[in-house]
C-alpha cells in the first residue's frame, strides 16, 4: 500500500516538474520575443523620427505655398492698381494744357458729358472727310504694321486679336481704353480677354476701311465694315487719337 502511494506521488511530482519546465520555456521564449521587439523598435525609431520630420516639412511646405499664393494675389492687385494710377497720371498729363475738345477726347464718357452739360456724350461728328477710298484687308493678310497711322493701328489691332498677342493689343489702346481694360481685368484674366478677342476674329473673313473722317488734328474716325458672319450693314466707327507720333484706338461706336 505504501509503495503504491509513493509511486503515485512520484508521478504527480514528475508531471508538475514537466509542467513547470514547459512554462519556464514559454517564459524564456516570451522574453526572447520581447527582446526582439525591443530591438525592432530601436531600429524603427530613426525611421519614425524621419517620418515625423517629413510630416512637419510637408506642413511647412503647404503653409509656405499658401503664403506664396496669397502674396501672388496681393502682387497682382498692386500691379493693377499701379497700372491704373500710371494711366490716370498719363491721362492727366495728356489733357494738361489741351483744348476743351482734346480734353474731352481722353475723358471718361461720364466726365465728358458732365463738362458738356449733357446726360451722355454726343456721337462723334465728322468735321471733314479726308479720304473716301476703301481699303480691303483679308484676314489672312493682316499684319503687324505698327501704329504710326490710324489705318495701320486698325490693321495691327485686328492682327493682335487674331494672334492673341496681348502686348500688341495693349500698345494699340489709348490711356482711356487702358483704364477700361484694367476695369475688365478685375473680373477676367488676360487669357479670358485673348480668348474673346480670338473668338471675335474667327467670324471675320476681312475688314473694309470704308471712309476716314478727320475730327481734329489729333483725332480721326474710320468706318470699318466686317466681312463674314459678323458682317453688318453699317460700318463700325473706330476713333483714333494721336499721342506724339503714335495713333491709338480711343473707342468705337
């Protein structure tokens, strides 16, 4: 009986010892896994720091880009305001010492009407007709021929519209027309203006300079007929004003 009890006790102890050895091995394996994870964490820490650095640089870059976009918008606004002030100064310089007729030629329509005591500017009246010879200019033959005469400016202006050349278009305009253009650019881009100009010339096959009216020594009105889909029965009256030796477009009727 005693032998049976001792044998059972020995079996129980052996079982417990085996179980403890298994748990001990499991703990050792767990400890090794923890050490591996610690090593992996130490290896990943520089990468984590690098990722955090990249995130900060990206935030800084986005903020910098927003600041640059804001500064670009502010610079565009300042440039437009500066251009308006420059043109206003140019208009004041042009009208200083000029005759009443010449002053009203560069005034905005409302100011000219107020000076005349009328509700709106009177239509341009031809003082004399200096040239009734018709000039026919096919669109494919339009060229940049400068702005040394009203006829040259008319052709150069239509050429610039067809080609989408903003610089040349701008050079063809009087200070008063420049002010109107800058007002338009408050709600449009230069690309919009050029697109509209090119679209206009797409429906024109040719222009006819049908007559030439001399308003004064410094102002000429030319009647322009458009051939093509934009053709009309009556000519479009284009007013040109002389600034030194240059003739510039000062309005249309």
